[in-house]
C-alpha cells in the first residue's frame, strides 16, 4: 500500500528508519478502509486503484504530516515532484484508458470495502545506486 510519496533517496534510508522509529513510537495502530475504486490517467496509460475512505485518509495524512515534519527535505521534494499523489493500492495498469474504465466499472459493481490495521510502516527508495 502506498501511503506517502515521495520515496526516500537511498542515502537517507538508515537515517530515516531510525528517526521514524523514534518519532512514531507514540502512534497507535489504526484502521484503513479501501472504500472505492478509481481510475487515474497518466500521459500514456491509466491505472485502476483502490482508495481509502475519508476517515482513513485523515489518519494517513496525519502520519504523513509527522513524516514531513521530521524530514522537511521530503516536503520540498513532494512539492516539486508528482504533486497530487494520494494513498492507494494499484489494482491494474492499462495502456488503453477505455480498458481501464471498463475494468474499474466492473470491479466497482461488486467492490466491497477492504479494511486492515496499520501496525507498521516501511521505508523505501526508488532509483539511484544501492536503492532498496
């Protein structure tokens, strides 16, 4: 589940892991419900995603705020980067947006919200030498 963007640069991973463990020690587990299915259009493709309900989104945004307070460099990177990226689970990627729309519509007809407890987070990096 992608809860927060952007990813940490590889050189920050150990620092981030240690700092987050200390800062988030007081956070209690919380429940996330993926309530609906949506289509996100990209320049040459589309993805179908499950997205959280408003209550879950509020909890995730609170967690993300804690992370950005701890790593203000990430906030700057998020502003410059993929702006508008929101918490989601990708269910499929399609080259044809009509195919994505049809898949999402079929899925939404029988979709039942999926809930889970967030009891831990993982730090990840993309790109660069030694990326994890």
